[in-house]
């Protein structure tokens, strides 16, 4: 291997090998469960000795337990980590806050794999002598996430590339990882026996299999490039098919800075960028019926020289049926008009209310929808920076989620869409933007 490939390996301390075998992954999850239980027992004894009556929250959210969860799931990566991220949604309908808080730590805890494991993956996909495709290849990843990590490279013709490499064993372990994590949650007592998470887990497996198929993600990337070809304010990387496989996605490198770092950028520019994101979401729902549902801020970057909004990572893209799209059109239109009955009817059509839902629970869910539509009812730019909307929605959701008689699994399509919208609300609040949401939605609304 030539010098241009040698001196760029990640340090041994920062890298963690990804367990790829089913039994080794199960063993790590079992070790995690026993470690957390032991930590809870030790903390409970300590608090009882001090004359205090410990709560589940106090026992579960110890620094030691948080570290155990983060370290083990970060090392497992793949579906175990992704399920934790999925279940840590801010709406709070599924899990009590003590578990959501631990799981939310997984969003930034991925660790890269060591160079020896990376080289094995590259050779398995590109063959021996894969170095001949590049002038340079950096073994130090630019980013590491739950399913893969991204490396910078330079092709022989000088093009700068971003190479996303999937962790070994991720695709094969999805179903067992999801089932094992669900079992651990059951055994912990944090999920009630009456809660049927089967449909959500099945959907999580399907979604994760799609995300682990980099050929599919590449196809979605090219589809979005086509859909946004006449919208130059958006910038997307270009897929390089000759280097892309099911486990490696090769793209042009796009220079930019993280969107969430733009707090010091002039107000008018921040407002414009978030307006672009909300406009894109409405187009995704009502024109494309195709939504990139991952709300991770890292999926958006900013090109200072051109002012373009960079869009990355299309693995979590979902197609939405026309029936659900039209129901959401009616729901948002009713929400904009303050028509609570219309919101109720549309929510029922989406499938959010189960047949045996209690009246107080139905009204609580409608309260959440009504709050979420607040920017739609506001004439003119809505000031997310001065609003506590995200906190109010979270608190209402947590209150409802703490009522175990309510717990149920909402439709998966609704869950992913609400998660995406919630992510945009949080980003808008973080950047203190003012966006006329009503004006952006009106072209898509019905007159009903």
C-alpha cells in the first residue's frame, strides 16, 4: 500500500471493531442488560442507605448506566443503535422520559471501525488492489453514524469524493437486533405488556433494511436530484455508480458547513434557509409523495460561497400513499383554519385513533396537533426563536406518554413524518428563525 494511503489511519483509541456475528451481538446486548440492572441495584442500595426512596428515573439515569448504554450500543452500531435513535423521538408517545433520555444519547455516540476492518470491507466490495481507483484515500472518517462511516477520497481524474462505507454485519443483523432490543425493553418493565409494538418493529426492520441498501439510497439520491433539478437553491451530491455497491456509496464531495452552526449568520439568511427546508418538506409530502424522513441536523449543510442548501443522506426516504397525503392535506388545512373537528376527522382517517381510544386521550392528541399547527395559523413570519412551541409539544407528549393506559403504536408513516416535522421545528428554534409557514403551505392547501 503506497504512502498516500498509509499515514491517515484512525487512532486505535478512537476506533472500535463492529461485532458482526449474531451470537457476539446478542452477547453484548445481554451484557448491557445485566450491567444496567446491576447499576440500578447498586444505586438503589446507595440511596436507601441515605434514607431516600429511589425512583426508577434516578436509578436508570445514573452516569454509569448512561455510559454503559452509550458504549455498548455505539460499539454494536447497526440496528441496535438505530432502534435506540428511533425510539428517542421528542414527541414522547412511546417511551417514558427516563428511557428516551438515555436513548437520545445515541445520536452522537457512533465510533469508527479500525482500519483493518475497514480495509476488509473495501476489499470485499472493490476487490484486491482497490487502491488503484484513487490518488488518495483517507482512512480517518469524516463522520461515523449508526450504519456506516464516511471517508474522503480523490479519484484518479482529480475529482473529490465522499465514500460511505457500511459497517460489516449490519444488514444481516437487523432483524435479530431489533427483536433483541425490544426484548430488553420488555424485560426492563419500561414497556407495558399491553403495548403492541409488533407493527412498529416490523416497520423498523423494513426501514432499516432499506437504509442498509446503498444502491437503493443512491437511487433515491438520483431521484431527488431529478426532482430538484430546476431548484438551484438546493445542492445535492452526485452518485458515482462505478464505485457504488450495496455496502459502499460513492458520491461527489460537496463543501459546506453544518446548518446548525449558522447562529451568527445574518437573520435574513437564516430565515431563508429554514424557509427552503419547510418549502421542501411541503413539496415532498404534497408533490413528490416521497419524504426523506431522517430529522438529523447533519443531513443539512450550507455552502457559504453560493448560498445553497446542501442535502445529504437519503437512506431514510419513504414513499407515501396518496390516501395518507390527502388526509394530511386536510389535517393541515383544518389546523390552519382552527377547525378542530376537521383535524379530528383527518387524524382518524390517517389512523391515529384506535377504536377503543378513551375520550380524554383523543382530546389530548388533538391538543398536540393543534399546538403543532400553531405556525400555520399565524399570519406572517412565525418567530420560532421567541416561541416555546417545541417545549410545549414535548411536555404535552410526555404527559400523555406517561399515561400507560394510552400507550399504543401510531401508524408508521405518521410517526416518521411527525419526527421529520419535529426535527425542523427544533432546528428552527435553535437558529431563532422567522418563517411564514402559512404562506409556504397555502399553495398546497384545499379549500375545505
